[in-house]
């Protein structure tokens, strides 16, 4: 299950919650009852395969200029 970070707009309480992808986002702060907003963090992306960039794993062509 993914872990989501939330911050309360009212009291600024920050916490993390594990939720299923299909679960609705939390909306109520467990401390003060204020509205929550989801925090988005960095994530890593790895491109695998041939030819994502001209210089990375591109298939060499036999063109003569």
C-alpha cells in the first residue's frame, strides 16, 4: 500500500497514512478537525529500453552523411 503525506490547513499538523489506491483521500485532521491537503514529494523515475534520448541506448543507424 502506498504511503501518503498530509498537512492540516488549520493547525499545520503533518502526518503520513497508508491507504489503498482505491481509497478516498483523507479530508479531516485527526487533531483539530480542520481540512487536510495532500503533500506531494519527489519520486524516482527510471526509463528502461532503447532510444528514450538520442544519446542514451539509441539504436545506431548505418547512415553515411
